[in-house]
């Protein structure tokens, strides 16, 4: 009996020790820790049972990553007895149906590492997991010494829950270079994203060369430079230089698409229409329904979001009644379709202000001719014409959920961003959907208190991203292609600010899209996130630590007085506070129950600690702001 107890205890200790070292995002389907470790050494070998071009590229990817951090040399070849890392592609007759095209089996033994997959993409994702098993110094940009490059022995079976695991990158509001787009791809594949939704056009810039319409980039890619608060900039003067911006040549596009393909990422272009089209209209004003001279928006106020229907101050739409517009659109889509070899083109369709349409005679005639009841049906008419153009180029159309308004026909795929409602409605109509609700997956929204974050209209905390569930109750899972996190860049002007907004929330969304629903656990995810923060530090990447910051929940109590609840997203964190204008530390009062405000207090100052060390930022919250949030005048 004692021997049995000892054996069980030993197994538990081995599992616990290994489990503490395994911090894999997204969480695999199954992990079985084993005894011992595998140690990587110089001149290690990578063997391939099927040394085709794709397998070789994955092997080179792994070797390059290891070499940068370790300085180790490597060699490639067939699998031999002494081979350290072994790639096995299953033969056609012996493919593992359970793991599918992107799944893998990863076995780390004491003397070797084995990655088995049906397709090279599975090998690639197995490599991403193996890299996360190595010490955090693997993320360093320079070789380290005195490090044991060991990984815990483990058996992992893994495959994705969804086929569509997307990240959207808006390069229209602020232009990012070709090399930065490649870096974006490098970073997204580490967490097993496989779709890059490339938002290439908007009111603030046209970023893709269209040779048959050269003014799209000659005019539409450039605007006056502004620094400050977005949508509150001063309008540019007529003689002000339009030198801020940029675009991708068609050779640039081909290069990025190939780079993505080499990393098992499909690129989905978005050409946003009929709204969000001011850059198009500025280049070719004849496609508008409102005569006039147009300029690419520089960040000055364009739409009044406070009024119903969000009316535009300038007509930023393509007129659905303008036949010349469809001729130009056909030229655009023809060239775009040739540059992107995959199935989909995204036509946008969101946030189309219709106030200029309402007073347009040509629109009125179109409504009469086509028996269109209202402006939503006018937009639906445009959407149908767009789908025919896109289909004529051999592609399938995706649109934001506004394309449902006025009726949706054909085979369009709906990307649901205004919550899940649009996706649910589209699925009930039999359309495929991609879930991308702003309440969970919008990475441009602030992730901490509005007092401490860049100004924007809403908040998405890390735990909200982790709560994302792509398949709502009552929806056929077969119609949900997957989900996506979106990065709009109105307020993101640099690579460092981009990283701050993307991490760690994109990790949370990655886990919701890859991992089995039953495998997800918030506390476990937080622990893994903290381990990945250490990796980010070594990679010299920026990330947000707002999960450690204090959150405020003010309300009016039964007496009509202000009551303040404080909280953090993470367990085990202490909150210290003051009302006396001094800066608190862990020797000040510790929060334990809802706070009442002393009569003459002006500011509530809070700071968070863990294990006696400050972990979150100090926040100085005006009492008047708390009263405002609580609805107290």
C-alpha cells in the first residue's frame, strides 16, 4: 500500500512540476506531462520523413528561431536514430482524421522531439507549441549563455476548434510599411492565427495600387499630417501639403501574400464600400452622388455619431445610383482578385451614412425603378451589385453585418461586429458567419479605466475577450466559420502603440478560437499570460498590464450617496487607497468592502500590490468623475 501511495505521489509531483513549466497559448486539446526533460544542443539535427518544400520551410523556420536565441547550428535531412527533432507527415492512407489539416501530435522525449501531422501547416503549429515549451529566452534577439535549453517531456494532441482564426489589420487610418505587415504576420502565427484581414481602404487612405485607376494612390493615399486627438483635428487648408500616408505597390502585395502563405496565413483584402469611401471619392469624385471637390480625411470630424443614422458632414459614400461607380468598382475588384489567390474579398458595407442619399434625385429614381422602400434597401441594392462583381472574379463576398439591412440574398458571408445579433440573424437565414463582436474582440478599444487609456468610445477588458464564445445558443455550429479580433488604427500611430493594444487580448481571442470550449479556464489563462509577459520582455515587445489595475464600480446607495466598489480582473491582488491627496502604498488602508466618500474628499487614489510589490499603476480618480458615472448630480 505504501508503494502504491509513493508511486501515485511521485506521478503527481512529476505532473505538477511539468505543468508549472507548460504555459501554452492557445491551450492544446490534451497535454500529458511525462518524466524528464529534453535538452537541445549545438549542431542539432532536424529530420523529415517527407522532405518536401513545405516541410523544409518549417524546419528552416524552427532552426532560424532557435539559432537567433542560442547561437546553435543545425542540419537537415532524413530522420535517423540520432535526429533530435523529427517531422513526420502522415501518408495519404494513414492520415489522422481527428487532428485534421492543422492539427499535430507533439511528443517531447528525453532524447528527441517528434511532431506528427497530416499537413505541413500542422507541423508549423506543432513548432509554435514546441517553442513555447523552451525557456523564455528563446524569444531573445541575441544569443544567451549559461542557459539550459531544455523542454519538459510531454505528450500533446492538438487541433483547432475553428477553421477561421482571424486578425484584422487596418492600414488605412494609419499606414504601416510592408515590413511591419510581415512582422504582424510573424507575431500572429505564434498564437496560431491563420487569417489576416487586411483593411486596405477607408476615408483616410487608399493603400493598394490599382493600375487602371492610378489616382487612387496618387491622390487617395495621401493626406495632411495631424498629431493629437483623433476626430478633433482642424481641417487642412487648401495649400497644406498632403504628404502623410503611403500605399503598397502590386509587387508589395504579392510579396506580403507570399510571405503570409509561407507562414500558413491566408490574406483577405477589404475594399470598404459604399461608406468609408472618401479616399476613393477624393480620387474620382464622379462616383459620388453629391457634386463637389473632395479631400482625403485627415482625422477631422467627418460623421456626427451623436445623431440617429450617424449623418455624415461630407458625403463619404459611393452612390448606388451611379453606373460609372460600378465600372470603376469592377476595375478595382478585377485587379484585387488577381493579387489575392484565396476565396474571399471583403466589401465592407459598414457605417454607411445615408443622409446625402435621402436628398439625391438619382437615388429617388433608382428607388422608383427598383421598387426600393427605404435607404436600407438602397444599400442592399448596392450590396447585391457588389456580390455579382466579386463573384464574376471567382471570389466569395464577405461583408460587415450592416449588409443584412434591407435584405440579404446570394451567398454572402456575414462578419458580425455589432454584437452577435447580426451573425445569429445571418445564420438563421442560412448564411455562413464569422463572429467578431466589438464587445469582445475589438483590440482598438481601451482595456483599462478611461482615465488612464487613450480616448475611445468603449472598453474591452482582457476577461471580456476571454469570454468570447463564437457559437451562440440556437445557431448551427456548421455555419460559424470562426471568429476574429479587429485592430482599427484611428488612434494607433506607431508600432509600439499597436503592440500595447494587441497584447494580451489577442491571446485571449486566440484561445477562444483554437482551444476546445471545455479546456478554457480564466485563472489558468492568467497564469499563462504572466509567463508570456516574461517572453515579451525578452522579445522587447510592448504589452498592456491593465489586468492588474484597479477597476471602479460607483453607484448610488439607498440614501442617494456615492458608494464605490473596487475590483481587479486577477485574483490575489490587494488594493490600497487614500482620500487625503497622498499617494498610497501597501502601508495605507487596504480595500475590503465598498467605500463611502468622506465629506470633503476630492480624489480617490488607488494602487494595486501583490505579495508586497506594486503590480498595477496608481490611478487618481476625481470624486466628481465617480459621481458622474454613478448618475449623481
